[in-house]
C-alpha cells in the first residue's frame, strides 16, 4: 500500500520567497463615507390651525417637551415658519407625511415641508 501523505524530501521549511509565490495580497482600501445629507422639517403658519394643535403635533411627532414645543409654535406664529427637527431624508419625509395626515384628520390646513439643512 502506498502512503497518501509522502514525506517531503527537504528537511528545511519553505523560505519566504516560496510561501507567497504566485499569490497576491489585496490591501483594504479605506472607503471615505460621507455622512448622509440632513433635512429640516419646517412647519408653516396659517390663520386657521389652533396653536394648541401645533404644540400637540410638536410633542407627539417630534418629541419636544411642552416648553420647547411652545417656543417653536410661537416662532411659527410670529415669523411664518419654524424648524421642528433635522433628520435624514427618509425620516424627515416620514415626519412630514405624519404631520400632514394628522392635520387632515383634525380638519386643519397646517402645512409642513422638507428643506435641506
């Protein structure tokens, strides 16, 4: 019967030139990942939506406390617009849709838009 694992005839281990011959080592390239672009969710003032509803929406959909929500609502009221939050595009678009749906359901013409930050 023949031995399936024949002994090497050389007693010396393979040298550095023999180990890596014919093989290529690919160096990892560092990928320069840019942070995602951010978008502002902006509410616009109108003469019909109650201030209390705006504060409620800011608390429910943007997780602002009562003081911050009131300050943002007053900014919207006095300046015509106010930033509710800054998010990635998908999150911001979802927030806009949720606000518009809540306003429609409550019968208010509240407008909410998306802008690049």
